[in-house]
């Protein structure tokens, strides 16, 4: 069961990072075309579709991570890398789900109501980029077992 949970943890992490990367790259490529109804519609659908992948994947990472930590049976004296994974990773997951869901919903409303007007994506894309950096930072600390 432990091996299955590690598989689910890594698969969820790949899905989550891949979806965030998909949003970031697609929005950066569409940025100059935004303002046309077709581009605005495509941007909204992209946020919605990749959000449907990112949010369940991040929850899978959280749940499988909790299970793995409980199964490890380490007491209160956890190494730094495990504390970063447990506390930092869990906090990042919860914040990422909340912020990307709220900001994604706001972006969809703006894109749908903009019609032929341009919409600024800077805040949303910055948030996605920051969360990607934080996720990769936690993965680095855990991989190096600092």
C-alpha cells in the first residue's frame, strides 16, 4: 500500500505541476491576442479545464502525503526535509487551491464579460508562477533530504 501511495503522490504532483504549467504557457502565448472574443473564450476555457486537473491533483498530493507521513511512524523528531514536506507542502497545497480557484473564477468572469476588450492576466499568472516555484522548491528540499 505504501508503494501505491508513493505512486499516487508523484502522479498527483506531476498532474498538478503540469496543469499549472499548461495554464502559464497557454496564457502567455494568448496574451497578445486577448481582446478578441475568440481569444478571451479560449483563455477562459483553458483556465477552467486546467483547473479541473490541477485542483483534484493537488488534493491527491495532500491526501497521499498525509497517509505516507502517518505510515512512516516518525515521532516528533522529524528531519528538516520531512518537516518542510509536511508543513510547507501542506500549506502550499491549501493556499494554491484557494488562491487559484478564486483568481481563476475572477479571471473567467472578466474574460466572459470583456467581449472585445483586453483583459490583464498579470496577477493571475504571477500567482500561478509563484506557486509553481514554491512547489518545485519543496520538491528540491525533499529530494536533497536537507
